């Protein structure tokens, strides 16, 4: 059996956590590759290294001398870890030199920010590979550039080049443990591009596919993926098996334990994912794979709190006869780079549902209102900015939608909770409810009691 193991920021936040990682790797000879995040928070008041790097970029770009203090704080974090691992820490000084070179030599702010953010993972991978060698493991640091992780930039997002997987195949000939930083790759010009938050999950999936693994292990600070957020539901049920499609739906819609785009590289090769706990590596674990056998017993696997939403509601008589009406409306949101999530429609009415986080200011909201006023002769137009969305996800919904709709209506009617919108996902494995923000927790509790 061949494995790749990815360790997240909480698993690498301190020397003590890294020692746990070292023992996991040492005790499992099937692990051929390791992908590492940047050090995360050691406690609630701590700052992630990635956040410090983002601060460093902003301070330097704004010509603030405070960037020097932030840079030194980043370097000191790695020095503390190295010393606690009994490493000769002379190499840490090269980290400071590299940060200075980036700040002085990269003129383009976009590439400077990407390069700085990548350092969290890159510095950590180099440090941890040194530590693993002190444990008697033959560990070799491999950069994403050496591995051949090539990215293209499409629609403001990094996209994995098809060449990447062929490039990584050459790593199969290395007889050492591969230690690779996550979160970034290289474009055609040799510039560093970072993935979105949680991108180390994607890096781990890329390496797992390239090495032809049987299992991709993703280590976090939780023993399972759970069926609901613990802040909403007390002691939610652990999910032991879940499909690729289900985890993508849940991850995109509020479950933060696994990056949804990390599933895509593994689909064609049908590589299983196992989410495990660094602090309790032999306890539990959620298996993510193509299919699950318990759909009949557990038609719904999770209930997720998607987030806060705004609805733009337009009524215009004979709307249905006007060709291109929705296109024209969507152009307004596209122009302001605001992604649209759902579009419920009727004969003479439609609503545009967007995540609240995408409107950053009152001026942006006013700009949207003005553009709609100028381009449409509506009979009624109103905005609701107090919506919360709840997703119900499970492959069993495909054959049990009638019952699911009945249970939703029954459970929420018992508490007099008004459903503002209800939307069936196109793949039939998800339902989305929109309720008033003040009812979100109670609605989640009622739905959970009926479905789980």
C-alpha cells in the first residue's frame, strides 16, 4: 500500500505537535510522501504564520517600518520550533535572507504577495525534513518547482495544469521519503502562485495522484468529519463514510475541515481519502471515496450552516417573455465581480442570492441598486439582507426527496420558522434552505433532530 499524508497547520503549530507528526510517519512505512502546511495557531490568541506573512506584505507595501518587526516575528517562530526539536538552527538565517530578497526584488505586488505567502509552507517543509532525518528517516525536501506542480491562472484562480501529474510521476523513482510544502505551485514564467485558503489539501491530493497512491491521509485536529457544526449541534454524530460528491457539497457549503477542490485530482484514480487526528492517530477516521454502502440507512450525511446571504428580489410583469432578462441582470453582478449562488425564478419574478461576504461596503451595495434601477423597469424591487442558509446533504436524497421535503416542512412548522427559499441542488444530493438569521440555530437543531 502506498500513502501520502498531509498535515495541517494545527498539526504543525509547535515543536510538540511536530514530534507527534514524526512518530506517525516513523510508525507507518507505507507513507511515501508528506505534504505540510505552515505552522498554525498554538492557542486562541496566537497568529498563524500565513497571517503574519500576509501582514508582512501589507506593511511593506504601505511603506510601514513595522514590517521589520513582523518579519523578525516570523523568523523567531521557526527558530523556536527548531531549537525545541534540538536542530542546529543556523539554517534559519537563510529564511530571513530569502524574505528580504523577495521584498527587495519582486516589483509586482501580486507576485510578491504570492511568494511571501508560500514561505510559510516552504520554510516549514525544510525544517521538518531536517527533523525527520534526525529520527532515522531518509527524508528529502522536494519543492513544488522540482515536483513540477504547474499552475495556470484562469478567472482569477490558480488551476492545475494537465502537465503536473506527468511531472510528478518522476518522483516515484525516489527511494526517500518525499517532504513537500503545500499551498503553492509555479506558473509558466516560473512565478509562485498560491492556492486559496486550505490549498495544502489540494497539494496533498496532487502528490497522492502523481505517486499513484492507494490512500491520501489528511491529518487535522479532529478524529472525524462530523455531521454538523459543534457550535450549532451538541455532540454531532461522526461521519465514518462519505462520498466524494457529498464532501464537496459540504466543504463548499460551510464544512471547513476539508478543501472541496482537493477531491478533484483524486476522482479519476479513485484514491480514497482518510481524515485523521494528529493527536489521536489510531482513533476513528472518516473515509471519503466514490460510493458508500450505507446510503439506505443514512440517506443524509450532514447538515451544514452555509453562511449569511442577501437576496435581490425583482418582480416585473411579463418577465418570462423577455429574452436575456436574467443574463442582463447577471451582467451587473459580474461587472462588480460578485459571484451569484442561486437564482430562484417565477413567471414574473426572480431572486438573486449572493453570500453577504461578497459585498464589502455600503457603496458597493448602492452601486448594485443604482445599476438595477437604471437598467430595469420593474414593478417591485426589494432586498433582504438577513438570510442564513442551511444545507442538507446526502446521496439518499436522490430517491427520498418527497420525504425530505415533508420532514423539512414539518420540523420548521413546529417552531413557526418561515422558509424564505428552498432550493434543490442540481445533482439531487442536496437541499438548501434560507431562513431569517435569528432562526438559524433553532432551524438547524430541528432539522438535525429529524434527519440525523
